[in-house]
């Protein structure tokens, strides 16, 4: 069993303990009464054509271990906002990443940047949680879900007025994402069996994207040279977490990513 399979097995158990049925009608009704979140999709297409940066808030990960256990999510969000990040990714999984849904709520109250709920989505109830906590988008990991689950989660996100980042780990998953109407696709450069990162994956797969897709390169981007490689392959945005969490000057690193 690779790490993603292990995490998904736990997540299904965890969510089943608190979830209840949620219809698209209910999601639309509740969303209509909430403030409209800033657009995640729009933030990833910068007017100046530069690489957009999704700055991630995470305290630990299975691959890196402890990153910044004492980090306060709203403080980190304010640092990223001041550093010029275009959007934020907030880990809300507790067991593996040290995050909470309250982190998303606190970040939503602290900054106006678009916010991705970074979690392992398996049930529409999580979409409702995301919308109520101020998210602009959710994550759908194509490899981790069957087509029915993807359809249900994508429909729930649309009903709630949320964007969706479809994450792929293999070339074959691009076609599945496209069948579900993906508009944003993230290419994860990390092998979840070995934790090794290979930017060559972005370089191989992003040139195959149809022109209407927004391409995001995720994992393994630590410097301007890395960012330039995926930008040359056609990425519109990158998602960076560990390197920004550890940086004493995230603004300088974000500027380096864009040059």
C-alpha cells in the first residue's frame, strides 16, 4: 500500500464518523447566504503572464516530517499575503499534516487571498465544511477516487460555487480529469510510493494539456531554476509548501520563482 492509499483509507473512516447526507440543492442554498469567496481560478492566471504562486500552509507531511509544528495559520497567511502570493493552500488534515478546519476559518478571516482547502475529499459534507469555512476551492485527487466519487464531489463544488483543483499523478489520469470537465489541473511531481520528486513529470505532461486548462505544477519546486523549468513546460502556477514554510524571507523566494 502506498502512502496515498493509506491516507485515503483513514480519511474515509474519519469522515464517515461526522458526515451526513448533503444535496447539491442544500449546498447551493447555504452558499447563497454566505459571502462570495475570491476566485481561485482567476488568481492562477496573472494579467502580467508571470508564474502564479500558491503558497501552502502545512505543519508537517509524511515525506518531510515536522516542518513547522508551532506555526499559526493566520500569521503564516499574513506573511504569504505580504510576500506577494497569489493564492493560499491550507492543509486541514490532522493525522498526517497537522492541520485543522479551524486553520482554514482563521485564514479566511485574516486575508483576502483565494483559499484552497487542501485535504483528501471523499464526501460532499467536506465540500460544505469548506464553503462554510471560507474556501474558494477544493482538491480532487483523481488517482484516489472512482469516477462516481469524482462526479459527486465536482457537482457538490459547483453547487457551492467553489473551484476545483484536479490533481494527477500519472499521464493516464489527465484524460479522466478532462472527462469530468476539469478547468484546473495540478501535476504532482512527487511519487507517493517513494516520495521522490521529478520535475520531469511536469515537463512531460503539461505540454499535453488542452489550451483551455490552467496548469499547476506541485511539489519539488524549491528555487527559481525549478520554477523556470515548469514555466517553460507551460505551467501557469506552482504550489509550494515546505520551502516557503521554512523560508526566512518568503517574499524573496516568491520573486525568484517569477523571474
